[in-house]
């Protein structure tokens, strides 16, 4: 099993995600527990890119509530209502949300005042059911783009197979 955490800072984004995806697959080979997978994915992304906060908010009441799940970083918000903030919007609308500057996002929930940009990707389990969202915060504006969105959407597809 591959256990080394990659340092992907400074690597061209597409190459970095290709290395990350390969590493995630190697580390999680044979693992079929979504909490273990969420924990490992959040750690590898967080430390690989040096983000401010990286983790999952799990659906605990479908259509109503997200509860903080495995993550890396400072304390996150404990629960988020569907439709509230970036995470709740992504969950309610079932789509990825890229926010170049959180100060420009109406209703942004500030869990850490250092957060400047954010990306949230819906996570679907078997049968396409929304089980969580992957939330990543950066201390810099304009951190995330379509390359991040596409790669993170590929990464979370593993949960549909679990």
C-alpha cells in the first residue's frame, strides 16, 4: 500500500491531479468503507495542495441537513442546512460550486475568517443518492477553476462504486 503523502504544490494542476488520483487509488485499494475513504481523500488533498480546509459534510437528513464529516484543518461548521452557504447550495442544487472570492457569494457561511475562495463538489453514493459534499477552502482568492472541479468530480466518483 502506498502511504506517502504527496506534495503537489508547484506541480502543474492537471499533472498534480493525475498523480493524486493514482495515489488515492493505490492507498485505498480494497477499501470499501466510505468514512475511511473520506478521511483518506481529505488528508491526501489537503496535504498535497496545502489548502486551508478540506473535508466532507455528510447528508444526515436528506434535503435538509449536512453534518461535518472527516476533514483536515481547523474546526469546521458542525452542521449546514441545505440551501445555506456554498455547501448547502451545492447539496440543494446537486452541482459543483466554484467560488473565486467568498466575499462575493451571497449567504457565505464563515467557518474560518481566513477563507478567501472555495469549491464544493456533490458526492453521490451507489444509485446516485447524494451522501455528502466535498468542501475545500483556500486562504487565497481565485484558487479553484474548472480543472479543479473536473478532477474533484472524478475523485468523488469512487463513492458511487463503494
